[in-house]
C-alpha cells in the first residue's frame, strides 16, 4: 500500500486525521439544498426551461430511476442549481434508503463543482463517506478532487487524493484530476512534480493523453523550458507524438511557458495531422506575440490547405493579428469572410471586428460593426470605449460608457482602464477623478496599477505633479514601473528635476536594465546645467552595457505588412526610401524644420544625433508608403514604442507639405496628422 506521497508533498500525518475531519453527525441535513428553489410543477413543460426535459409528463416521483434520469439531465444541460435543488426534494422523500443514493453522487458532485458550490460539495462528500463509497470508487475520488479544485480548496482536494491513495484506490483518472487541480489553482510546480511521481510509480503504460495534456497545461504556467522538454521526451517515449490534442497542448506549453516560438513552430510543422485547433493555436500564438505577418501567412496556408474549415476562434485570432499590425486591408478582407460565413453575430468575433477597426484607425467603421451586432457583452463595449479613447475622443468614450451602464451591464476592471485612459488622452481631469472614485465607491473595484498609471498621466499632463506624487504615496498596492514611469514622463514635460530624481530612483530599483530611464535623467541634468550628474549617468549606462529595445514600424501595402527598423537596410526598397528621405529633408529645412536632438538617447555629438534622428523607423515607414501610393492616399503606420518628439514634428510637417493624412499608432495612442496638426495637440 502506497501512502507516503501526501506526507512528502502536503505534510499530512496519516489518514486518521483526514477521516476524523469528515466524521458525520448522527443525522445528515442538506440545509444548503433545502434553501435552493425547488422545481415547480407549472414550469416543468416550458420549452425554455431545462426542467422541462428533466420532469416530463411521464416523470414518476416514486421511482429513483426517474429521479436519477431527471437530475442527470439537469446536470448535463448545465442547470446545476436545478440538479442540486431536485436532489434536495428527493432527499426529503421517504421512498429511498441511503444506499440507494450512490448513483446520484457523480452528477451532483459535477454540478457542485461547476456552480461552484463548496457547501453542497462538502455535504456530498460527507454523504459519500457515510455510505462508504469513497473506499472503493476511484471515479468518485476523482469527482471529489475536481469539485474541491474548482472551489479553490486545493488542500481539501489533496486530502481527497491522499485518502484514495491510502485506500489503494488510485487510477490514471484520479492522478490526472489532482494534476489538473494544481493547474486550476495556479500551482503548476506541484502539478509537474505529481506527474513525475505518477510516471515513475505507475509506469509509462498508464500514462495516457489526458494525463499528458494536464501536465503540459502545468508547464505552460511555468516560465522555463526544462519541464516542457521533459514531458515532450516522455510523449515520444510513450507513443503519443502523433496525438493531435497532445501536440496542440505541447505547442501552447512551449510558447506560453518559455516563449520559445522556434520550437513551437517545429512541433506544428512536424505534426502529421492538424485539426482546426492546431491551426487556431499557432495563428493565435504568433498574433498575440506581435508576429502579425507570420500569423496572417499561416492563415493563408490554412485556407489554401482546405482540410479544415475556419471557425469563430480562427477569425478572432486573425483579427488580433490585423489589429496589432494595423493591417486595415487584411482586416477588411477578414471581416468580409466573417460576414460571408455567418460569424458576424458571434459576440466574440464581433468584438474582435470592433477592436480591429479601432486599432486600425477607423473608429467610424468600428461603430458601424458594433451597431450591427445583436448581442454585445462587456468586452464589446469595453473595446468601443477603448477605441474612442486611444483616438483622443474622450467625450464619445464616456458617452459609450454611459450607454453600456444603461444597457444593464456592470463595468469591470478592464472597462475602467479604458475609461480612465480615455479621460487621460482627452485631458478630462474632472471626469477622470470622478470615475476613479466611482469605481471604488459605486462598483467595489479596487484600482490596480493600470488605473493609477492613467491617473498619474492625467494629473501630470495637467501640471498637478504634487497631487500625482501624493496619489502614488497613498496607493494601497506597491507602485510598479508603469506608475513611476508615468510620473517620470510628466516631470520631464514640466522640468521638475526633484520629482524626476525620485521617480528615477524607484525605476532604477524596479527596472534596472531599462536604458531609457537613465538617459532621460541624464538629459534632464544636461538641460539644467548639472554636467557632473549627467556624466555619472552616462558612465553608469556604459558600465552596465544597457541596450534600448529595438524600435520598429509597420505599414501595410496591398495586403502585405512591411516592417522597418531604425537605420534599416534590409528592406528591398531601402535605397529608394533613403533617397526620397534625403530629398524630403531639403524641403523640410526650407520650411523651417530644426531637428529635436533632445530626442536622441545616445551620448554622441550633435551631428551624429541629427543623422540618428533621420533614420527612425516611423520616418522610413512613412516615406516607403509615400513612394508606393498615389497622392492623397491616407497612410497608416504602427510603431511598437512611443514616438519621439522629432518624428512627431517631422510627420506633422510632411502632412502639410505633401497634403497627406497620416495616422500613426504608437505604444501610447493614435496620432492623426493633417495639414500640419495632430489630434493629440502635441501632448502624449
């Protein structure tokens, strides 16, 4: 008999305490069940009520078989409260003996798990102990583990597992339930450790696809590759390398756990058979990581392959790729496919369409797509609010937010991030303060770092630096680099060196490898004549060999996404781009352009700074679009970082000189340039 595992991993002292914990009173009263609404006779034949299929005209209230069929039907149909309520009614009937209730336990435990209802689950556990069913039923043990895990009572789940182990009542289903429980409760290391014990003690013959998928789900939560590699080796060893479901989960484990997209792609390419989940997974994994061109290319391959049909998940993933790259042409084409194949009224696909148009700079098209939707959820409304917000249309964002509340939907954490960001981009200080307080007082949502960051930005851009700093000091949670970064940017704009130093010290502690913070402080010292302090900062940058993340810009042309990096010479048209750029620089200097060398985060002379400024990725992308489109065509560029001041000035001037409307989405917001002006009003 094996019973040492619980002591090793969880610290229990034998099963006596476990059994004592669940000792029964003389009589068992289902108080919780009794408090639930019972099925009403007049509602049993309503076609919209799941009870109608469970309690029909032929239902025999004196037959346990009829009760079991009805309760199982309720549980299977998702009416878990109804299933528990029906059992409450049965339990009060004199027609049964306790031993006759055995068949009811599995569907009832499933309902208790899926509600979830811990009190109902505990009473069912007590009933199973009283009847002695746990002693010899591994499937019941598995159901108990699942119920406790779903109710976030992982220690109770582990006790149920250890009890089954002590009673020599384990099978692969029980092992897998416990591993899955650890995954559900965000304890992946315990799940992986238990899977290794399962494999070593039970042997490879007992390891099936379900157990492996549970282990890989744990690996996807662990930010290192060794565990996934070990399970991958086991998959090959036990002959599951051809299992589509296993390979799909393996891709997710490599991508989400270690971020290794190269191995992820290798797993996908080596799959002999791929289903729609395989294609959806690989497309979504690339799209979510910003590899939009790769994701769209994969979707094209999937469509050409013809062996699988796109579904709602496919279109949502493709639309995410279009959103990230600002690929409006690809987004429109995908939207047309969504309509043609009948997915437009899928609320998740519809929400992705709204989000795509917003992030591609077409808010009016997003609103039209929104209006066509028959069903909208909190995410749909939040996407529209966020879309108005990042375009600086704060009043329209708040109007949409008011309509959402009027529709009966309750705003959540993410919705308030969108609302406060909209207030920030539009400079709506009064409204921002109101909703920041209302989310706490009216909706019981505690602000997170995203909400605080929006408020610091909003206060800082208005010049209320002391109030912004006071808000940080009053935070109930620890401010992170996002919050201190917001204060730093605000202090830079208003040249408050004292607060810049305070913010910088905290940023150096929280994010010591971020070169930008050091350079920004160094430039502040230079601007205020503190040369020795500036020199110290530069020496620190050189000593730590800090490198700025590479900036890049994307522009879509004829359905193809073109990516440019700083000083790029890899693009096939780079020579034409630089030639046009030099020609354009002469026109701009004649128009009064003066390079903003303060935007250069390098310790080099002024001439070198001017050269570095002129090869920024957004300038290259804009020039590429100009030489490849007819005059008057709107240009849309996506930048992965915040746009520098010089690029902002240059693109404003280009829009005036060439009479072009140019839209740039940087990491912070949208900039719509027209006739020498920007919608951000030079505040971003």
